């Protein structure tokens, strides 16, 4: 499934809460540095005008391990696809940015000026790791063929793949 095919798919839910853009060890919007925002900062709701997240699959295997595939939209235009899996979504995290202009608009709406000096790794079009330990030069090989294929599952994985650990 290509990124375009994924966007054409009906999401299982739509939310305006953007807190899934950050975790303990990942940031899908590194310009924001939210994971450094103090204890439990990731629990606070993040609502931005005109920004929504379409969740295609969110599966919790137990109280910690998840598999989540979603896309972020600004004024109903796709900005990026975000993928998380593992403990609190931290074991695997990457993103696919469609439009750098809309991405800058997203960063602004979330509360940071795009030209702020406290920038994260260089944002570019296409797949990028969102894990904190990668600086963009030695990124792991990302599955660019399947937007829905990561962490040993796809949206069409059989039911037995989704059972608890």
C-alpha cells in the first residue's frame, strides 16, 4: 500500500488531539522538543486550530505495547503519515512528510515558529526516522514500499497477528 493509497482509505477514527506526535524517545515534530517539556508533558492534550489526525489503526496488545498508523492533516490537506509501535510507541517511530510548506504551517499552529533556532533534525520530504538517537545520517532502512507495513504487521494482517503478547 503506497502512502497515497493509505490516505484514500477510511480511517477508524479522527482526533484533534496531537499528543501522539511525541513520546518518551521519539518526536514526529522535532522542532517542538515536546519530550523535553517536563515530567508527564506527553500526557497533556495538544489541540491546534485546523489540525487533525486520522487514525487508520490503533491496536493495544496490552497496557503498554501498541501498533499505530495515522496521518496528520492541516485544513484537511495531508501533511505526513506517522507510524509507531512497541512500548508506548517508542520502539518504532517514523514519519512520511508530503509537503514541507504544510509541515511548516503545522509547526506554527502547534506553537513554534518554523525558523526558531531550537530545531530538531532536518525535516525533508519522504520517510524519516522519528527516534531520538538518529541524527538523520545513519537512519535505519525504512519500508518505503508499504506505508502500512512496519513492525512485522500491516493493516491487512490476519486476526491472529493482533492477539495480546
